[in-house]
C-alpha cells in the first residue's frame, strides 16, 4: 500500500469580493510537502495532451492560475479519476505513484509546485514501466 494519499483537490481560502478582487494564500504548513521547485505552462494548444508520466518520488500541486485544465490520473491499483481545475484557489495534489495527463484550454496557465528538484531519473515516461513499478 502506498504511503501517499490519492490525487485530490486542495481548496485554499478565497479572500476578498468581486468589487476589489480576491487573494488566496498558501504557506508551508498548508501544503502537503515542502516546495523545492516550481514551473508553469501556458499557450498549450487545446489538441495537445501533456504529462503522460508518473514519478518515483516527486509530489506535485497543479494550479490553474487562468483557464481550465482537464487532468486524468491513474493510480497503480487501476483507479482512474478525472479532475477539472478551473478555480485559482484550488490545486490538485498528485502523489508520486500516479500516471497523469493534462489538456488545457488555450488561455490556461498552469503553475506546478514540486517536492523535489528536477531529476530526469525520477520520471516514468513509459506506461508499461509505470504499471510494472506501481501496479
């Protein structure tokens, strides 16, 4: 059994109102891991499916700071879930044992917070290898 939780949405407080705008805040004690790296994707054509990998160690939080992102996850036990991330005060937690793909609306900007520094050897890019390692 995995020591990690399954993929799930984390909702951050939404402070403000429509007259002045909103702010959402995350601090280390409100995140499921210490952030070691962050990156963002944008202007991805809607026909492109990104991701198509899992990780050995890296945990991630995926945030749609603009637009909509459709994320499909598959756990090693075969559980498949689909998430729509389209609220800037929500993040999707992706543990290391989860194959995931993303499709974006053209206006989507995705911010990813990661628990590890970049290491190519942490990536599982072959689906059959994912099933062998985590299945």
